[in-house]
C-alpha cells in the first residue's frame, strides 16, 4: 500500500514542472500593443480639430454680428440719402418756380441719384422734382416706423433681389419742413451693401485666422503637448512596465494636467510594484514545483519507515505511529495540492461530519503544544460539537491560524508574559462558529488592511501571508467566512461554516491573480 502511494507521489512530476515554466518574453513583446501603437500619429489630431473648431466658432460669431450690422448699414445709408434729399427739398421749397429750369432740376436729380423728390406737409404732397420716365415702384420703406426685425428682413431683401428695383423711401426731416419722400433705383444701395459685406467677410477671416492661431498655439502648449507626453509615457510603460525609469515624473503643474500626471505616476508605481510581486510569485511557483518533487519522494520514504515501525509491539510506538502516519498523510496531501494551487485547481471540498474537539486535539499534537510547554493550549470545544466540512481543508485552515499564534508567542522573551492559545466553537444562526484566540501582541495595524492577501497580510515578521490567503480561500470554498475580530488582548479569528451546503462565492481577485501567476 505504501509502495503504491510512493509510486503515485512520483508520477507526472516532470510534466508538472514543465507546466510551471515561464513563457518567453519575446512572444509577449511581439503581441504588445504598445509596440504597434508607439510612434503612430493620427491623421486628423487634436491640434487640427482645435484649429478647425476655433475658425468655425469665430466665423459663426461674425455671422451673428453681421446680421444686425448689415441692417444698420442699410438704415444709415437711407438716412444719409434722406438728409441730402432734405437739403435739396429745402432749396426747392424756398426757390421760385421761374429760377428752377429743367436743366438745373435734372442736374439736382442726377446728383441726388433719385427719380422723384416730394415733400409732405400739412396733409399735402408737393412734387418737387421728377425725371421724365420714373420706374415702377417695387418697394416702400418708411424709416419712421420700421422695427428691428423689419430692418433685418429689408436688408436681406435688398441683398438678394435689389438689383434693378425701384424703391420709395419716406422719412422725417430734421428741419421740420415735413416728410421727405424720394424714389430711386435700389441698385446703388445693393452694391454698397455687397461691398460692406465683403469687407466684413475679409475682416472676419483675418480675425478668425489670428484668433485661431493664438488659440491653437496656446492649446498646443497647454494641452496637446502634455497629452502627447502622457501618451508617450504610457506607451513606454506598457512596453516595459517593470522599468523604474518608465514611470512618469510629474511636471509640477497645479492644474488638471498636473493632477493627471500625479495620478498616472502613482498608478504606474503601484502597477510596477504589483508586477514585481507577480514575478516573485512566478519564480516561487517554479521553485515550489522543484522542491515539491524531492519533498514528495522524502515523504514517501518516511511512510515506508512508519509502516515498518507500526509492526513493533511496543505500546508507546503503537500509540505514536498512528499520529505520525496521519501527519505524513496530511503532508503528502498538502504537498500534492501545492501544484494544484499553482495551477488554480484547488480541489472542491469533500464535506463530512467532523468532531471538532478531536480536530483540536490533532492540532495540539501536530503543533507540539504540550501542557508544560511555553504556549498553553486550551481546547474549549465541546465533545459533542460537530462541523460539516472537508477534514483536510478545515485542518489546514485551523492549523494556519494556530501555528501563526503559537510561533508569535514562542518568540516572547519575557517569561512572565502569559502565552495562551484557545480554541472555541458554538452554533449560531444555522452556522458553526469556530474561534481561534491568543494572548499574544495581536495583528499589526499595517497588516489588517490586506490581512488575507498573499505577500501583503502576514502577521509574522518575515512571513509571506500565503497561509492566511489559502485559509480564506478554503473557507470561501465551503461557503463560509473568515474574519479578524476587533478584540483585545491578542488576535481573535472567527471562522463561520454553514451547517448545510450552499453555493460558494467567486474566488477573491487577489488570490485568483496569485494562482494564475503561479500557473505560468
């Protein structure tokens, strides 16, 4: 039987060692997206978009300004023409009819560039001058009563359809002689408005170009270049995240870009440290697989010798050998589970009804906690207390907790200090509660935040924290919980196991990450 066990232990060791080998870095770099993206610049980048948007917004602003400007230009042009016509009307009204011959009248109409000039006063309309063949009137404008919306519509009406039209305009004279009425060709007004629009357009283009250039240069210095620096740093860090020189150095700016640099620097430092830990875990996985090979062979040999010892008739040997055999069996099973853990293949628990008091006694013998030893072990679990759990996995959980406490208290130099390790169990809310408490110094504050995380939550100086991480995973596989109670003095751990089967929650992300790394 032992020889078969030894053969089973030695099977497939070389295969397991090959599975823990690390992948070549060349393949990783070949698939690295940073290698493909580094140096690539977008054809229409942020700078070009900012330049285009600046020009677009400035032109839009100029258009919004142009609408009231062109309407005001038209009204001002008509008012100036009315003022000149008012002077002519004043001359006509004061001069005698004999003095105003046809030649002088035609010259005045030509200089005024009007076809008809009339004066309205006291309810009467007096025609002062008129060309021989006035055109048909196409539009009437009364400057006195035009609202802003009407002036805007009239301006665009002139721009679009004013070519060759005849317009009649009426306005109040400033000298109080009455209303001035004039009829003239709208084409000169349209031409003046077109020239004004062209000037506005050229001015808008000049303002847009200058504004866009200044905004472009400013935004490029304030935003685009820092963003390109961040992008380049992320590409370099992605290519070699373990290089300490790849971590971005904040520029010291006190704006959002500076805050982004600080956050990116902190994130890259955390990632670099995490990758270093993962690399150590991968190396540890390879080393464990090699050690495991030799250890399992040694344990197989020890089992053979234990079988021979069991054949002796000595009562002491007969009492001790079963405990040695049990310890060796657990060591063999644990050694066999090392590679399974590394490959993220922790066996599901095979639950049985256990006598917890006997589990406590086995812990006493396994940890060599004798009554006259430095650490006093108190098994306060009732003889009738039962638990529904996997025997080997529950023993590993409690052994990790008890061994940590015993190791810490054994290092206590002061003889007067009480070193006591106590194991209790009771039932509560359809759960079996197991408490492991000690009178030691307790869990350090720095370890509480990451208590059940591998390589972070060690409660002992020089420890790795793997024991607590494994214990937490095994308890979760049972559908239970494990936690540190806030009690003093010492450390107080509580394990809760359901009294019936329930779905186990998903694995903790940090532990799962460790398992994946160990499987490399």
